[in-house]
C-alpha cells in the first residue's frame, strides 16, 4: 500500500486542525472558568486585608446625651450599634420622649466615628408643639377681630374690602367671605392659609 504525499499532507492538516480546535476549547475553558476562580481568590485576599486594616485602626468615639441616665463621650469597637451606645449610657431616662425612641431611633444602626446620639426629653416635644401652635396662631389674620390696617396687609384686600369685612362681622366660617360676596373664590383660595376666625 502506497501513501501519496498529498494524502499525508491532508491527514497532517486535519490533525493540525483538531489540535487547534482542542486548543481553542481549552483556552475558552481557562478564560471562562479558571478566570472566575482567580477573581474570587483576589476578592478574598482584598477582604482579608480590609479586615486587617479595620482591626488595626483605633476605636471610634461617639457622644450620647439628652434624656439618658449617663451622658458622655464613649469609645466603641467598630461595628457596634446604637442600642449598645444607649446601654453604655445606662439606658434612657424616665422623662425621655418615648414616642421618639419608639418611632425614630434606629437601635440597629451601626455607629460611625464622630456620631452624636441625642435622645429628646418629653417636655421638649410638648414645648415644640406649643411654640408651633403659637407661631401659627400669631401669623394668621382674624377676620372677626383684626383691625382695618391688619386686614389691609393681606394681598388684594384694600380699604373698601377691609371695611366690608368689618361691617359683615361676625363670621362663623371663613367661606362666608365668598357667600357675602366680599372676595372671589380664587382670592379666597390664595388667602385661606393666612386667615382665621
């Protein structure tokens, strides 16, 4: 049996093609599978280095005051929580604003260096409500008791409209300004937030 050189080269080409195909498949495997192993290994090393760096840093400092039993500036390990800071301050005092503690204070929040935790007293919330109410009442113009000059400070209320308001007193509802045809509905909508009875 005689093999010609052309057959030999054809076989060699097929064999070379197979070797090339195997190389491509292996290269794809390395790129897709082995490469991900390298990345995860790198992430693990980075995470370990980050843990070491945090462990070498000093403790964090947090201030806790207000309605707590023992106010102060405290040192904490990184990763400790607001709840632990309140415990370190011997808990909240009996006159603390319990609504604030229950609704707004996140005891699970991680402490950060330089944090300040302030627990308000119950009387602070009450005084804020009173101040807000007084400020609101003081800023409104009463259509039943204000002078003509005070009424004229309202946008669109001149001398004749102010006089008409005074002549039509007493008012039981603000909307009676429209019913008695003293001001228009659009003007009422603009002024409603500034008026009281």
